[in-house]
C-alpha cells in the first residue's frame, strides 16, 4: 500500500515539476522551452531516481536517432542527459494530460495514434518532414511503441525508425534503461532509488550507410539484446 501511494505521488510530482516548462510555453521560444524541459527532467531525475548514465563510445556532435526501450511513464527523464535538442514521438493521449499536453504540443511533438484509421500523412513521413524542417533536432523514439510492463526488450519492432535513419542518413544510437525497476506501472508501485540501481547504457551508433532498413533493424535488436544481457541480467 505504501509503495502504491508513492507511485501516484511520483506521477503527480512529475506533472507539477513541469509547471515552469508550462509557463515557458507562453513566454519563450520553442528552443528555450526544450532547454527548460531538459532541466526540469534533470531535477526530477535527481529527486526520484539518480540514475547512472553511461556512454559506451564517444558520440560526435551530430544528429542521431536515439532509439530507446520503454518500461514506464517516468523514463522520459532520459531526455535530460542527451546532448541534443530533440524531436519527440509520443502516443496521442499525452496531449490531453493537463500541463504536459500543452508542453509537448508546443515543442512540436509528433503524436501517433493506436487506432487503425486512415491518415493523409503516415507517421514515418511526418517525422522525416519535421526533421528536415528542423535540421538542428535529433529524434527521440521508443522503438517498441508501447511500455513493456515485464521490463524486457520486445524484439517485435516495426521498421519505421530504420526507414527514417536511411532517409536522413542519421546514425541510430541504441539506448537501454531499466527505469521499470523503480516505477512499476504493472503493479503501480514505486521503489525508492536507494534500493535499486537505475542505469542508462548508451550503445554504439549504427550507421545506415549501405544497409537496408531490415539490416539496420537486425543490428539494432542484436545490440539491444547484448546490452540487456550484459548490463541488466
């Protein structure tokens, strides 16, 4: 019961911690709002998680596709550690959440729907167009599409991420994180961070040069499974 109460307090704090960002959407540019968002995430991470962020190889300063596993609501805090301003893809219910909705609409988040319906512009095409319009942005994407409540990487991926990489010639950076060990969405429980070691491991960039989307997908899955086995078993 205690851990369940903490769970909802953390989610509530997550939203309240975004109030400065929310205010900035009325008075600041989108670039400034993105920077304030990252600082707010960093503060929340320090309060509730204090995760360890490790890069396995040096990432030169250029645009990337940060391809991340997705375990729980709060793993968006990873954004605070990335070196770039980012374009985010999120499920469309996010835009209806008070405070958070306006923030992510304002910073040009690309929303996807889980409903099977016809749209004039597909998600992949929309993301490619947005990144071409804002060539200073990298892409932040959960390749699994939805949260994996068993905290295991889901190998059944679609190829959209990898078509984007080929179209823009952006390296894919595999990132594996275990935030689900501290905020369990399935049980709706929060475990204080001193009891769990929360890690984010940034893998080796995968170049799209001369590779098909399927080949990129296979290399990405192979590296994610290696990270899971090496650092999270």
